[in-house]
C-alpha cells in the first residue's frame, strides 16, 4: 500500500506526480503486464540471456 502525505499548501498535481513516481518504482505495473500471459521458463531464460549478450556487446563497443 502506497501512502503519500500531502504537505500544507501543496498542489494536488505535485502530490499526484509523487504518487505516480512511487508507484512506478514498486514495479507493480511491470509484474501485472508480465502475468497477463504465460511464458515458458525456458523462453524467459533465453530472452534474459539474449538481453545480457546484447548489453555486453553494447558496452563493449562503448569502451573502445
């Protein structure tokens, strides 16, 4: 449960912006999107490996 304390003389827009930022950091929306469909564990691991290889190649080209 996310709690946002609204300060005195604080606009609703600022409080809403803080709420959205806090909500995004929790990762709830990311989990919800991941659970909308089933993906085999082997496919998930393969995608993670592919992403890791891509990141390594990306950073390797930056260092040279």
